[in-house]
C-alpha cells in the first residue's frame, strides 16, 4: 500500500510539472452545451439551405410543367383550327361531287 501511495504522489507531482498545453483539458458542462448548441444550429442551417434548394427545384419543376401544358394547349388549339378549315374544305368538295 505504501508503495502505491508513493507512486500516486509521484504521478501527481509530475502532473503538476507538466505544462498545461500538453495536458488534455476537461470540457466543462457549459462548454459541452455550447458545442452541442453550435452543432445543432449549424445542422439546422444546413437543413434550411437544403430545404430551400429542394423548394427551388420543385418550383422550377412546376414552372416547366406549366410551360409544357401551355405548349400542349397551343398545339391543340392549332390542330382544332386546322381541322375546322379542313372540314370546311371537305364540305365544299362533297357539295361539288354531289352536283
């Protein structure tokens, strides 16, 4: 027992002689809490930026979908206009043939 006490006493003496820069400093609960909150805030910020990017992509997708639908409407309108003129032309041909 006596030997262990001496070795512990020597260890504590060497700990006191070790410069603080090489000793591992213990983090206080306040430092740990601050570190946790900073990590949480930075992850929240990255989640927010990721969400903004997702919203931007979704907005762009909706704009492109709307543009495609508008082009389809215009194409359908042109086809209907062509069909009505073709129907008029066919009606004239039928009248000429029936005479």
